[in-house]
C-alpha cells in the first residue's frame, strides 16, 4: 500500500499586516472528506530579524536567499533564511 497524499493549498497575503494565511486540504486515496489544516505566518525584513534576535540574546550570523546558500540580498531569492547564535557564558569564569 502506497503512502499517497494529495495536498491543496490556499494562500492569502495581507500586505498591510504582512501576514500570510494558509489553508491546506489533505486527501488520501479513498478519503471522502478532506482534512483541513490552517496556519498564519508573519513576514519580517532582515532588519526586523536582527532586532528580534538581539532582543532575545542572539546575534544574527548569516542570511541566505534560498536553500542553496546564496547570500541574501533583497529580491535575490524566494526566501529569507536567517541563522543566529547565542554565546553561552563561561561558568568557570568566577
């Protein structure tokens, strides 16, 4: 028996709030009713990510335009992938 799954996705983006509403309808062969899942995402700029990271004790160390590792430049890719690091305090230092 295969693990076939059909996914229908609806997306609505509100530019005023920068929020993306997502609705997925999931169907497996033989289903008579689709399962429905929802999510809501907020899009942030690189500057906003820097502020969010700093406020949580992180330092933004890299930003990529896609999963292939291209450096991020506004409009350079379909995504903004951010990487951060938090330095742990040295417990041996008095």
